[in-house]
């Protein structure tokens, strides 16, 4: 008996209304660091990788392994975007 051919995977859904779509975590952290600086970023998201010898690389390593912290950083990024649009 012959098995039916497999269907190709469906293309990824378009996310036109998702401002995070297509952004890397590195781009988000760099934008936040540029906008707020490490000291303010550590105050807004109190995690050690922002407080003690902060760097983009150490932050990325921690955020990729810690979903709750990544969610906080992504939320802060969205807040920053809203504030920037509001101030224009």
C-alpha cells in the first residue's frame, strides 16, 4: 500500500499588525539600550544582566533562556515605540 504524499508546510502567517515581527532580540535590546541607557533599563527591568557589567551579548544569553524576562523586555520595547509615536 502506498502512502499519500506529504503536504508542504503552510507558509507562515502574515503578522502585519505585530511590531515585533521580523525584529531580532538583539535589535530590541540595542534599541532599548540606546534609548534608555543601561542604568535606566536596569531600573525599568530589574534583572542582573542589565545591572551588573551589562552588555548586549550577556543580555541576549539570559533573555533567550528566560521567557518571563524576555516578555518584560519586549513589553518595554512596545511601550517605547508607543511613546515615540505619541511624541511625534
